[in-house]
C-alpha cells in the first residue's frame, strides 16, 4: 500500500523534480525520433565508447516515446550495465539519470512501487555523491544532459555547450566532455554565415591536444585550416586512411572526412574512399548511406560534365538500398533519389515528388520537401511560377530552419530583380510573412 506520504501527487512532484530524459523537454515529432533512433543505432556499440551508457539511455527514451516500452526497459538496463563496465564499479553519480528514467518508465507503466524504489535510489546516490559546486547539478548529470541536448535543435546545442562548460569546470579531467562540447559548437555553427569564432577555435585546439585519438575532431580541426586558405589535401588523405582503419560507426569521422574530401580534395576521391570502406564492410548500412551521399554530390552538385551512366546507376542502387535500410527516416534520401532521376531519367522524378507531397508529413519535413521541390521545378522543369509557389509554401510554415531561410532568400532575389510577373505577389507575401 502507498502511504499518504507517497500519494500519487507527491510521487508525481518527485518525478518532475528528477534530472532525466523525461524532464528535459525533449518532445520532437515522430519523424525526428525515428531519424535520431537510426543515428544512435549507427554509432555502434564497440567497447571503449565512453558515451555508450548515454547512448542506451537516449535510445531507451526514444523507444518509450515511440511506444515500445519493453524495448525502452531493456535499453535502460543496458545503459546501467554499460556504465558499470566503463566505470568499473557498480554505482556512481552517472547512474542518477538512468535511475530517473526507470522511475518515470515504471510510473507510466502503472508500477508505482518500482517507481518509488528508483526514486529512493536516486536520493541515495545524490546524498552519497553530492555536486562539488553548491546550487549546481553534479558534473556527470550536466555532461549527460549536454550530450543529449546536442542531438536536438540548434538552440539546444548551444545550451548543451553551456552545460558542458559547467561540467568541465567542476571535473576538468574528462577529456571526452571537452571533445563533445567542441563538436556540438561546430555543429551549431554549421549554417552560420560568420563561421567559428576565435573562442571556439581555441576550445577546439585545446580539445585536440587533449584527445588526439578523436578522428572526428581532427577532421573538423583540419577543415578550419582549409577555411583560412591553406592546402590540406595530403593531411585529408592521411586522415581518410586512419578513419578506414578504425572501427566503423557514425562516430568514426567517416562522413566528416568525406565532406572534407568533397570540398578540398575531389568528389571522385570521396567516392573511392566510401567504396573502399564499403568493400571492407559490405553489410554496414551507415557506409551505404555515406557512399550514396558521395554519389549525390557528384551528380547533383558537380555538374560541370555529365556523370557516366555507371555512376548514375550506382547512385540509384545505393539510394534505393538506403531507403529500404532506413524505412522510417528516409525522406531526405527519397528526395535525393528524385533529384538524381531528374538529371538522368526525368520521367521517374515527378512521381516520387508527387507521392511525397501527398504523404502526411510534419511541418519541418513539409518545409524541407517544399523547398527541394521548388528548386527541382526551377532548375529541372524550368517551371518558374510553380517554383515560386512552393518557395512560398516553405516560407509560410512558421518554423525557423535552413530551408525556410533559403526559400525567403530566393523569393527576395526574384522580387529585387523585378523580372517576374509574380513580383507584386511576392512583395505582398513577404510583407505579410509571420515570424516563427
């Protein structure tokens, strides 16, 4: 029997006060959850991954949000086991978030006694391992919260950097925290017009010195030299060979090094590197995704000469495979496939777009689709007016994103050139556009 002291109201308030995934305002749409689930699965579970416990914790939460409660419970248990193996001890402050997740899960399953048991475990841990800084969370909690928030919006990435800063200040010997903080800051600045600030570059330099084994970080660091105008082809190729020798996962730096190849070496060498990796690991779906991306670059973005039919055929095969391997998170690849067909077999592009336009998508995904369809109509169909209509449809969805900004920029350029009969309509549309 639950005592009066542990009434449902009291239990609920204690649960709300926990620091865990259920209280961190992580409520994206289902499509984002599916994409994130696939990304986390692609990280891999090789021994020595210092974030393995955190990965299982977030995967468990995602499975709960998607309605797979048994999977969630199993993943939370694997998280606890990963922490035990990594830290070589049965308990520690790193289990606070995990126990909080389990307290919430049992509560949602109607198992209030088990929920209360995990609440008691959280209390015991927090009493035994208090934060070294009064009025702040324990650095282990800050670090997990930061690592988790990095996977969400740009605003949450910047908040994550602040949490990492607090964790590092209290526990400066955790090298992986500094590395992840820098990677988060780089990702948050991905679409920034000003690039990385001097403060972030300095953090990156320090992190690289402390974590020389992180090839992911090394690739990003090398790219900063390229942005200053330095030639980095040889260093990029050397990093590419190192990435090939490492265990393959989305944390290995493969996609990052392929982007550096594309921008600073050649897209053909990027394809060769991806194909070599795939030859070594033919069943790794993440590598198929990387290879498909390289072929997309060659066919869609590097159009100085028509690609060979063999490259187009390979691109189509890879994209179809990736779509089947990521059934719940393949919207981008379906758009890419349509765009590849637009350059090679136009009659097959429009049906893919029409099917996607009829599908039930969340606002952010609609925005991305409308923006891409508008470009396809303009460049591949020369249908300028319909292209403008779809840029308008992307822009009027009140959600801040790269795609919305891009569509607004295109519309403003058309208006300023004053050569289109829809200029007056565009001007009125932009004047009445609501900010997100």
